[in-house]
C-alpha cells in the first residue's frame, strides 16, 4: 500500500511540475490586446472628444509604463528585447499621432473613434509574440489595473 501511495504521489508531482513549466510563459501581446479592446469600447461609449483623447492617452501611457517596467527587469533575451522595443516604438508613434507630436498632425475630434479602431488593429495585427514569465505577467496585470 505504501508503494501505491509513493507511485501516486510521484505521478501527481510530475504532473504538477509539467503543468507549471507550461504555465511559465504568457503572451504579453494578448494582455495588451485585451487591455486595448477595453479602451476602444470606452472610447466608443464616450461622447466627449476630450474624454476620448484622455482615455486613449491613458491607455498608451499604461502600456508604455508596463513595457518600461519589463525592460527594467532585465530577464529578456535579445530577441524579446528587440520585439519589445519595436512594440514600444509602435505605441509611441500612435500616441504621437493622437496628440500631433513628432511631425504628425493631431487627430481631429471627429476621427477619434476611427483612430481607436486603427490603433487596435495595429495592436492585434502586430507580428510579435513576446513571451514572459508568469510573475512578470501578474506584475503587468497589476500595473494595468492600478494605473
């Protein structure tokens, strides 16, 4: 009977370790897609153009803050760092377009809904899958909720 318990415990431990190893990677892009989808919904529900612009700016700021925090952790390899830098550049460019900075014309108030859809398409079609650890993913979710 002791042998049966030992074997059963070993099998359960092996399954737990295997499950934990598969759970150690989280796709950052999916987290950003979900967050920005909520942003686009909030923009479409708001009638005031200043509020729409503020919602979009806040969302871009949150995502850029998350990227900065991930970069400061220093646990990424070269390829992940390059993907993260490209993602950050795309987000910064969209925020500059929104606000008319860095040579872009400011998005007019009437086009904010369309711009939010355009930015969402950019985020969803990004050909970057950035895999991060579960601990980092939890940190990202907490940052996005707190900010």
